[in-house]
């Protein structure tokens, strides 16, 4: 199993009536802003361990488990809303820098989308921003609202009937196999498999069942699977992008997961067009990597991020 090079510690923080879990590396340093890492959908803060291990500079690094993921509580929510993620991040930064200072922010996938929007809402709180495959979503139209609400309400009922529960796994090896199925690069060699084995223990926990057996359950609430009832308004997102004051590095993997996931309904060209709204942005591509590029090429990604954060 993978052996982390840089030890982290768990910190629990009361945040907006929730018990938030933070993965923390290093100690605060005067004059050096915290580096905040926010993870994607159905992921956990520990997912950044490989990239953190590859960083050459010592930084105070804080990575939260989003509400209802990892070890952070959910508050009993049966739906999750994007504004809550923005407010959670805002309160976390107030805790880290009560004086209102700026942080360096890295976000992957859903976390990248949150980071980009937050940087437009609170531009003064971000010194540098790195967006790892946070592409956003296909544009929606007002006439889609009714069908979205219907789908969301139907899924809510299914959730409360127990029909959307996340699948359990017989043992830790089965969880690791699930990770390598999603990301075949992890199974490509012994080093990747060692990462998958380590990630499995961060991504799931054993839970005793009513019959006395044990199942490994993913550390994520099933409610995250629900369709978002709100439409994705590209014009609103573009307005936030135009307000971003920090330099932005938008990183993509060479394996174009965007168009494959959306089956042509949303393209990389459309994403690049949206990025034109960001005042200071540059793009980079990580070779031989898929969507989980911080797992596939942590060393290359760490060099890219460190060079960007150190740039004038």
C-alpha cells in the first residue's frame, strides 16, 4: 500500500451548524498564504495526498471534506445546493484568515467549479486560483425548469424509499477494484495499484450490518446523486468569471473526459469559450492523465502548480 511522504492530521471544525472535517498538512507561516485544496464529487480531501507529497515547497495546506462527503457531517440533508458550498468555503476562509486575507485555492472537478464561482463572488479572498478540470455544465434553458423540478422531486421520493443508496463492498480490495475500474491508470502498474489500495481506505469505511456482516460503504451521502433542481445559467457563471481578480491556471488532462461524459452535449471548445470571460487565465494540459489527474500524474501537476503559485 502507498506510504504517504508528508503526514497529515485530521481537524474537525464547527461550520454552519455542521461538523466539518479538514485534512491539514504543515503549519501556518507568516507571510505565506494557506493553500486550500477542494475536492470533487464523490471524492474526499485525502485524494490530494499524492500531489501534496510531490510538492517541493513546504506550505500550510488545508483540504476540507465537503458537507456530506468523507468525515464531514451532512446535517441530515436530502439535497445539496451549490450556494451552500460557496458559503461553506467562505466560512472556512474566515476561520483560516480572520483578518480577511487571501489564500491560494486549488479545486478539482466539482471543487474547481466551486472555486471559480467563489473567486468571482469574493475576488479579494483569492491570491491564485488553479482549476483542475472544473469544466462547468451544459447550458440550460428556462423551459427545462419544469422537467428538472419533476425529476428532482421524483428522485427525492426514491431516496427516502431507500432506492438510491450507495453500493456497499465486501472488503477493502473490492473498493480498490472499484477505483481502478473508474480509473484504469491506477491498475496499470504496481505504484498505481498501491495508490488505489491506499485511496480505498480513505474513500470508504467498514459498517456492521444488521445480520452481523461487514460492508465497506463509500463516505458520501446518497443524496449527492440527486438531480439539481436549479438550472445551470451560463450567463450568470460568465458574470462571476468576469469578476475574478486572481490569476487563474486552468488545467486539463490529455484524456478528454468532458466530451465523453456529456456525449457531445457540452464540448471542450465551449469550455474554452467560457474561459475567455476570465480576466487573467492560462491553460495547461497534463499528458498521460485522465480526469483524476492528481492521481495519475501528481509530480507533473505539482510542478505546474508550484511554478504558477510562485509566478509574479
